[in-house]
């Protein structure tokens, strides 16, 4: 079995964007993998590990007409544990969105920016201990030059151990989104068979997955393969659109009901492992 990932589930897909009035924006990090290359100690063979994402928020307050700049540290996300991954853990973990306003951050000025630190921990089941960390990295630098794109660039960030020695790298991706994880519609438990298999596609880079309905959810003449899944990190614009459609359907506003009947059916976000041959 392969890594755990999030995907959105729909009967079909269409790329759509929508406009709202001054919507909040969120940074969504995807922690992909790490390569721990420096240490040859046998204790790292088959090691279980996870990644912590620490957000350092810029907090500017004014007192007696003087600006005071502080940085508030917050561990806001932990990936799942990559079991027996040793020096090459793979997570493909999509973090919840963290509210972020690019206008409040200045390119090239570390002291006037929100920043993040990625920390790798070993997990032996009862205790965890820090292996390596990145240096503080400005969030705005991870978003550029594709801050408004649904597919942000992948960065290889250098890792360092406790005494500052090189310890490999961690691969992360960051994009801006108009939705946050707490607004996700979750797929009903047991709706699909897991793990799932990746679909072969012609062109494009976004991963799609074959989803098979379980017996208890095959209703209204739907075939077992009625739905497909798409990697959530590559479908943030579609995801936000479909979540707004669900909100509209739950509201008492009925003006759009005739139009919504033509929408592709969306049932939410599924977290599953991927089945890998070999």
C-alpha cells in the first residue's frame, strides 16, 4: 500500500472558478516527502516518522504611537506517521488552510513576514524525538511565483540537525486557497473500497483515482465506478466551488435550483491510501 492522500470525489470533473467579494485566503501546504541523507546510523533503518509544521505569525501592535513587532509561534499541523519509512518517508499530506493575507507580507524582508518551519520527528510508538528541522522560511517566498495558481511549485527545503549539520531535505508545496479544511464535506465512512488505485490519464499532471462504491452505497442505479477521485492539492479551485454549491443547496434560497440540477455530483473529500502494484 502506498501513502495516504486526500481527494475530492465527483461523478465527473470540470475546472471552474468563482468570484466572491473579498474572500479570505488560506495557505495550504502539502508535505510530500523527506530525504534524510546525512546519518548512517542503523537506528534510522525502518524508522517511523512524521512532520510538524510550525507557523510563525507576525504580530504588530502599537503602544504610545510606537510599533511593536512580535512573532507568535504555533504548531498548527502534524502529518500522519510514515511507518517503517526509514530515511525516505513519504506523506503526501495536505495540511488544513491557514488564513494568510499576502498584502500584509513584504517580499525579501524576513522580519516583516509570516514564516514556517518544518520539523521531522521519529516516532517509536510511545515517545517522539526531533531529528531535523528546516530554517525559518517566509511563507510569501514559498507561494511565489504561483500564488494565484492551483498548482504551486514544489520546494526542496534543506534540513539541519540539532548542531546545524546538513541532514537532507523535505519536499513541500504551497498554494493559496479560498477554502479551509474545517469547511470540508467528508465522504461518508465506508462509502468506497479502500485503498484506491490510480487511473491512467492522457495529458496533465493531476492524479486521478478509481473509486468503487461499496454494496451498501450502490443506490439509484449507480454503477460501482460512478465516482472518480482527484488529488485535493491539484483541485483546490474546484473544491471551493463545489463546497459553495453544497452550501447553496442547504440554504433556503431556491433561485439557483434549476441551474444546480445540471451540476456534476460532488460528495466530498475522501482520505485513503493508494494501492501500488509491487
